């Protein structure tokens, strides 16, 4: 240290050590922040994709011909609950690969 109390000479061995330490810490901090930012960007993209797909998780009522259903839509048909697993379809549930039976029709509730 030199001069006023609490100051140091950046050209002194102590000052050079402090400067080098700050450079190292700055570089490590930038690297850590860059890694964090890349991970956050990836997570934000995944969240956006999930949020947009959640909108399609919807019960659309009784299946109707000529209605376009999208992946994750669900309908009732023949007493069963069906979930669309194709990208989109107008096909009747059970007539192809675009639907998956989620709940099978039960027996009538009679005593």
C-alpha cells in the first residue's frame, strides 16, 4: 500500500496480484454465467413447447364426423373415452391408429 490509507499501487507486486485475481474471477464468472444462460435458454424453449401443447389437452365432447381433432384432444365415442395420439385426425376413434382408448365403456349401473 502506498499513499492514503486504504489505497494500493496497481504496479506493485500486491497490486499486480490483485489485478490478476480479479481477471481470473471475472473470466470464471463469465464462463459460469454463459453456461447458466445456455441452460436457461434451453429450459425456456422446453417450457414454451410444453405450454403450447397443454392447450391441446382438452375434452371435445362426443366425437363428431368431419371435425378435426389434434394430438391430446379427448372425445367420447361408443361409451368410451378416447385420446387423440395422431398429429390431427378426422378419423373415428377405434378405426385406425390416431386414437387410444383411455377408458373403456363400463357396464350399465343396474341393481
